[in-house]
């Protein structure tokens, strides 16, 4: 993947504003390990793309440390006056639209002069389809728009990759479940069904998807996306897009209640699955 060009700003506290990748967080230590690995991969691939020295910090909304405010306070204490915060989420939903912006505004109150650029979630993006192809269900959402995004991705995957059928399924809050989708495809005559796990990191949802779809007759179930190079490249792309905003004299000097975080909604994040026949 080729990344947009971004020239280092003249002067300032550093050549490239640091990047904080904000993940949901999990009590499962495999999830934090995956985010740490992804942050390292982003740093390495950014260096090869001409962004040497980029600081990449992992932070979490809950269940793991450091928290997002703690990561920002650490950067601020190191003398950073600018930062990019990227939601490490696969769809736009509650955590990216409402939860994380509120956390950033609250943290900003105690860090005078800190300018933040808030990036877009990772998906939808063609690179995620490429990563899924390599990884060969993900978890549902109570937000219809998030589920619709997964359904559109499944349709695009079917038309672009030549699968007999690609069916979106949801591990929570929506239907069909991955196991239901596998059963429906097998009853419809599919000789084999593979399940592509559209989750960023291993954990409870990924384990449930694997166990339940194999029990329903799935032929194969992929691992979570994890620290895939395609995912790292998307992180870099989103970083470049957001960091460009900091070149503007007053961009993203976030006040506690302003609207500069961008349009956001109010529901729950999605974790979904695509079942292939």
C-alpha cells in the first residue's frame, strides 16, 4: 500500500506528531499483546515509508493499561504539544463516535495547549479484505449502520473474490450468529463453509466464533486479523490523514465541548463474521 505523502512540519516539538492507537481493551492478555505487536509493526513500516522516528503508543479505553488519558499525559510530560489519536476499531460505532471523543475532551482539560487530531476507525477499507483473505466472523452491533457496513463489505468480497456466497454474521447484538450462518449455508447445499474472523485481536468473541462455528460444521475458521501488515498500513494511512490537520494553525485545538472531533453517532461497536461457501 502506498501512503499519502506528508512533509514533516518545520520546527515544533518533533518532526512527526506522536500516534496513540486507542484500542477497546480486554481482560484477555492476548488482546493487549496483539495491540503491542501491531504498534511495533506500525512503527517499523512507518520508518520504511519515510516516517522514521514516529512515536507509536498503545492505549486502552478499559480493561488494560495504559488508559488513553495516561498515554496523553505521558506524552505531554515529555514535552509533546501535538498528538494524533486513532481509534483502533474496525467500524464507526459507539466507542469511536461517542466514548473515545468524550475521553479525549476530558483528558484535554488538564493538558493546556495540547493539540489533538482524531483519526478515523480502520474500516471499512479494502486492505481489511486483503488481510481477511490471508487470515481466512466478527461480533454484532446494536447500531444498524455498523452492521450494514459489514454487509456491504461481504457483498464486495463476494463479487471481487469469486466466492459462491459471502454471508455477514454477528457474534452479538444482531443476527444471524456465525453458527446460524454456517448452518444455513450447509443446508442450502454449500459443500464447505469457511469463516473469516473480522475481529482485530484474539479474545472471548474470537474464541466463541471459532468454537461455535466449528461445532456447526464449518470447514475452517481464520484467526483474528491481529498484527497484519495490511492493518498496520491502514493505521499509517489514517495517521497521515489525521496528522495533516495539525498543519493548520488552529486545527483540532480541542475544547471540552466543541464539535471538532467530527460527526459521531450513538450505539455499540460491531464485531462481525463473514461465512464463505
